[in-house]
């Protein structure tokens, strides 16, 4: 460390000397002397424009350059001597550091050897001590076994009796354990039998429940068809922008998000692709589970022949076969509907509109007359076959065959 500090001090002194020499060199720089002489001899010039130096000026310039060259040479020699000193000091510091490092290494190796030796001696002492304890334990165990053997020889009859009692107790425990396991096995068998019987009964009732579910879906589709027909008639009489039409469309649409273009496409006779709307979540879930419902073409084939009439249907876009079974063109309901339609058309021509309460009550009455559900049948009883629903061409998105029963 002392050598490093001395080396740093020498570097600082060398730097100071270099700075002093650099400041002194400015007086001997040839350019400065040339500039000073240029101010005095500006008038001495050649004919071609260059200045002519005098002998005195050239001599002074030569002496200045020679002095500057000698100073630079002296500084170079001084720098070389200082560099040799620095390298010599560095070599001395390196040798000193190597000596210190080797001393530290030898000291560390010595301490490590002493530590290993002490650890080895300690382990050897522990091994001897543990060996002595094991020898004593074996001797005590041998003596104990010998005493026990002598005791067994002296009490052989008592040992036999104790062994017999022990065997009897173990046999009794095994017997009770076997009885308990048998009882548990019988209880499990009984529970399994009951569960299998319940499972069989549930599997038998499942097809009936699915059939009833299909019937409920068909009745719900018929009800929605009637509601759609009433909405179409109301839109044709009051207009699509009527508040009553908007209210009914919102109440009859799941979530109030059905597009208005569905009824327009039905009235215009659009195709199936033009009238498709977003399917309910129940339909998507049923399709994912692999359940296939009746398609529109199959429902159309399921209609009995002779149910159609030449009389045009009262609801635009809905055939007579799609109406409830008790409806006919000459029924009082159809006559009342035609009469009210004519009255509404006359009022619209005269500028007289229907009130919201009147139209709502009229729609409720029509729906209650047009939609009648058969009473619920108990499980295991086959209800009368319900007519299949018929979806008109270009009808609603419910023609996919699956309707969400959670819709309002």
C-alpha cells in the first residue's frame, strides 16, 4: 500500500511539471514570434505578394526554433525517465503484492490444515466413543436376553397360558372385525340396490318427460305464432312506428332485441335465410347436447290433410293450418277479428287512433281466446297427441325447433 501511495504522488508531481512546461513553451513557439515580427515588417513584400524576411528576422526565428526543439527533446527525455521510474515502482509494488499474497496463502493453508486436523481428531474421538457405547449396549442386551430366557424357562407353564389367552383375544377381535365388515358390506349392497332401483325408475320416466317437454315447446311455438300474427295485423293497421306496436314487440321478444325486419320479411314472403335471427341460449345448449328437434318440413308433413281452407287467413303471413285447432275462418273469433280490423281501418282513414289501453286489452282477449293449453298430465300417462306447429315460409327464427322456455 505504501508503494502505491508513493506512485500516486509521483504521478501528481509529474503532471504538475508537465503543466509548468506547457505554460513555458508558449514563449518559444515559432508562430508567436512570427506574429510579433509580422507587425513590424508588414511593409517588406515581394513583387508577387509574398513578404521578404530579413537576415536578422531569419536568425532570430532559427534560434527560437532551435531552442524550442531542444526544450521538446529535453521534455521527451524527462518523460522517458519518469515512465521508467513509474514502471520500476509498479514492478516493485507487484513484487511486494505477490509476496504479501503468498504469505496470506501460506497462512490460510496453515490454518486450514490445522482446522482439518482438529476436525479429523474430533471425528475419530466421536467414533471411538460411539463404538464404546455400542459395545456396552450389545453387552447389556445380551445380558437382558439371557435373563429373559432364564425367566421363560422358569415360568414355561405361565408363558403357555398367557399365549393361549393372547391367541383367544386376537381370535375374538378378528371375529368381531369380520362381523362388522360383513354388516358394512350388506349395508352397502342394500344402498346400491336402492340407488339402482331409483336410477331405473328415473331412466324410465326420462323419455316421458322429454315427450312432455316437446309438447310444451310445440304449444309455446303455436302461442308465439299467434302473437306474431296479431303483431303483424296490428302493424298493418297502426304502422310499425306505433307506440303500441313497439310495446307489444318488446314484450313478445326475448330480451327486447329481436329485429323489426323479421315481421317485414314474413309479410313480404322472404326466404329462410332472410328471416333467421339470433337463436335463444336454450336452443344452442340443446343442439350442443345432441338433441334434434322436429324440423319445419317434418312439422309441415305432420299436418292432417283437409285442415286448410280456401278462405284467406286473417293474419298476414300465417296459414290457417298454423292456427290453434279450435280456430276456423267462420268461427266467432275470426268474424270478430275481421270486424275489428275493418273498424280500425276506418278509424285510421278518419284520423282516429286506438288508445293504448284499448289495444292492450283487445290483444289480451285475443291471446286468451286463441291460446288454450291442455291440462298437465302426470308422469306415466300418455296425453292426447297435440297438433304439430307449422311455421309459414319466411317465418320467425323459432322454425329451428327449439324455444327457450325461460322467455316471457
